[in-house]
């Protein structure tokens, strides 16, 4: 009885081993492929880049004088007009300077009047001495002295005239500094940033501090993008652009390339070039500072024969029983796609054109619309697993 059970067990194991060997051997010989039809459609070649949305014209408003911010008349997002007052710096010190300059001007004008009187007196004395000298009533030295005093008085009058001019100039400077305490908007626009608060002291000793940033017109924006040097040769002014921003991921915005700048920007040995893109923002969805994912359309071709890029990358591995022509070196040269013929992959030479990253144009080759091309091998993993040693049974 015991021998009979052992015999039955051995027979069962042998049958299972035979079945498994048949299955593995079959998988090693048959290979199935994923295919896709050749179609007609649009091919659009694009250059991708990232950039920042900015207003076309952003004006930084600063101050030319130092002082304490006394009043603020606008805040973030405030619409402003050209000449509108934005802030007020404490004017007391500058008003005192104007008053002092006025006093200096009055003093200089008084000295000028005094010099004019001295000139008149010296002129009369000189004229009188000339008459007396003509009648031999005074010596020549007295006439010379009178002439010298007259010319000296004239020179002093010119000095006092110059002092009046200096005082007038000083008064104008003091008045201008007083006016500079009123911070005015240079353009029509919207305040997008404010860098000061009431009571804050601003110093304009070394450089002009920025108090406000005003976007002149937010209905027209621009994108400053950085395009890699490998792609910049394809970019031209006037090309169409589509882009998205993270705030509206499902919305495609459009624009046009306006300027391709020639100045290179090198960061970590990577060279890029600035490309400026004009964008319409009449709906005011775009805001300054947003990051834009840009696609610049280089060329578009409609109704062309196209194949998936996966079909151009596909290379079948030689399986058992397949013809050696699949791996023929002469046939493997050049660009090709693979089709199924009599159950075996067959290469077809093609000439490619424009590519959009997913599909590539077929400009020539023995292929037609609707013909299926191989894009992948569905049983490659099974085939590789079958190439190992057969299972062992204990």
C-alpha cells in the first residue's frame, strides 16, 4: 500500500513538471506586441521654458530727501493718478531752510542796494574831481583816487549782484527740497507694493530708497522667460506662445514673443537668454510675480502623417524561431518603424520630420494612414523570465 502511494505521487509530480515545462517552453517561443495605428493630424514643435509675469511698466517711487513719514495717502492696490500725493515727509526742517534762504536773499539784496548807492556816490565824486582837475584846482593824484574809488564801488556792486544770485539759487534748492517732502505719483497706475509706514524715517544720503512700486497698466503684462542656449536659435519675435500659471492650472493663456535679448545670462555654467512675451490681461487674472510655464510655438504643420515616438524607439529582441532578417545589420541602419508581417516584426525605413514630443511626422516611407506599427513588446518580461533554468521539484 505504501509503495502504491509513493508511485502515485511520483507520477503526479512528473505530470505537473511536464505541464509546467510545456507552458514555460511555449512562453519562450511566442512574443506579442502592442501596436498603434498611423494617423493624420497636427504636429506642433514647441520650446518650453519658465518665466515670471510682470507689469510692462513698473515705476519705483522714492524720495530725494531724508525725514520721517508723517502721512500716508495710499495703500496696496490703490489706483493713483499722475501727480497724486502718495505720502508726506515731515516738512518742518525744510520749511525752516526755506525761511533761512529767504532771509539770506533779503540780506544780499540789501547789500546790493548799498553797493549801488556807493557806486553813485563814487561816480559823483569822480566826475566832480575831473571838473576841478580841468581847472587846476586839485592835484592829479586826487583825480586818480576818485577814479579808483569809483571802479572799486562798481566791482563791489557786481560782487553783491552775484551774492543775490547765490541767495536766489539757495532759496530755489530749499523750496525744491520742501516740495520733495510731498511724494507724488509719476504715472497713472495701481500701487502694488508699499515699503514704509507712518513714523518711519527714510534716509536718502547714499541711494534713493523705494517707498512705493506702481504698475502703470495691469491689463497688459509681460513674461520674462529664460530660454536655454540650445533652443534660443529657434525663437523669433512674433511667435505664438501658450502658458499656464499655478493659480489657474486648467486655463491656457496666450501671448506673443516681443523681444529676444542678446545679453547672455550664465548661472552655474548654464547659459540662457531672456525672451520677453507680451500678454493681454484684460480680465486681470494674472498678477505680478506669478510663475508661468511657457510653450513657444516654433512651427505647426496640419494634416501630416504621424507615428507615436514610441514606434521610432522600438527595437524587437530576437526570439527563438524568428528569422535572422530581423537583426540583419543592413536593415537596422537608419530610422525605421516596425510592422507585423506573417506574424513577425518587419522593419520599414522612413524619413521623419517635425516632432512635438509625442508624435513625429513621417515625410516619406512605405507606410500609410491606418497601418499599425509596433510600439512595445507585451511579453518581454515573460520571455526574460523563461530564459532562466526550469523550476526544480523536490
